[in-house]
């Protein structure tokens, strides 16, 4: 049911994206490795980079790489930068392959891992729609990482021992996997409104965070959606409301500022 319900959007491949593993990073002995995987299902040929200026865009000099067939990546970075900057993963239309389907994704979408979770430990840096939600909750300044994980877990009606930052694919957690699939579908469907005016490559950070605020406000409905009709309803209402978010305005606590954004009652009130 995934992305086939959404019309195609503008391509998200920025001209001049740096190629190869660890582009722009330090080399030799004065370097560190950041390794992990990217998923809604594991994503092959996703672009992964350390976002050193927090603009959600791969810029010259930022360490970058591409995921392999297992969704795995390794960045080579300055040791001083580990835990200092977030990690971004771009799923690129007609390039990135979703191993859930074996096909390239129909739309671009952007995932991230909060800097507080970035570690030099081998394969611990899992990036997914859920880690993205945690990161954006933390960016409001109203949540620590622990608080963000706890709030997201509660809204998803998951058990207390559920690891919101963990690899749900390896752990065979179908609830998190289904939620992540739906989140990625909705995120892809909104990126046309998230780009800055006149661009199909430059993200307006406020719009992006507004999208994630709307997602959080209705995350239980996102998890519960199992049909194309339910996903279409979520998509339509999110698209309508996202266009009303002022570009460039300060971003606030998504649990209050965007509360009820997509309405109440029916499916939205679950």
C-alpha cells in the first residue's frame, strides 16, 4: 500500500551531491567511523551525511556516503565531531531502493538521527522515520531524548521496553515497521511543500518541522492506518494544513502548537 497512493513529486537530488564514502571527512589516523543502517524498510543507495550546519542539505565538505544493499553506511569523520552534529539520510526518487518492495522510491524524503544519539560504536546509528521524529521533538527545546522517546512510545501505545531508536527490522518489530512505512509515505507526499519557494532541493526547515509536528500530533492514527483510503485521508488533510504554516516562523513545541492540526473525531481521533 506504500507509495503507490501518492502522485509523483519533484526530484530531490541536488546538483553536485558529493559521491563516495566519507567525502569531505578527515583521513588517516585522525578520523573516526560512524556506522549504522537506514530504513523504513532497509534503504539501498540512500545518501547519508553529517549535517554540520543544520540546514538539512548536503553541502561541500560534509562527510557523506551511500548506503549498500543492506541499508548500511559508514561515515569517516573528525573524532571531535562524533555526537556534535546530526546525521541525515536522503531517500532519493528513482535512485534509492526500498528493500520492502525491491523497487526505487516514488518520492524523496528526508530522515535524521539526533546528534545526541550519534556514536562511534559499530552499527549503532540506526536512522528511521522514528529517530527522525525523536530528533524533531528535541529540536523544539521542550524534550530531552529520553522524554521524546517516552512521549512517542506513549502516543504509539507501545510497551515501556520498546526501543524507539533501535533497528526494528533486525528486531522484527512489526508495529514499529508498519508505523515507519506509513510515516515515510506521508513524509514523501509533503516534500513538495517543504522545499523553499522556487526550489526542489532546498528544504525550508520551518516547514519540515511543521510536517513532523503534524505527524506527532496524529501519530496514533498514522500507526493505525492500514488501508489506502485511510492513508489518503491523512495525506489530504496534512497537505491542506501544512500549506498554512508560515515559512520562517519560530518552531515551537509540536505537541501543543500543532495539536489537533489535522482535526479530531473519526480516524483522526483514535
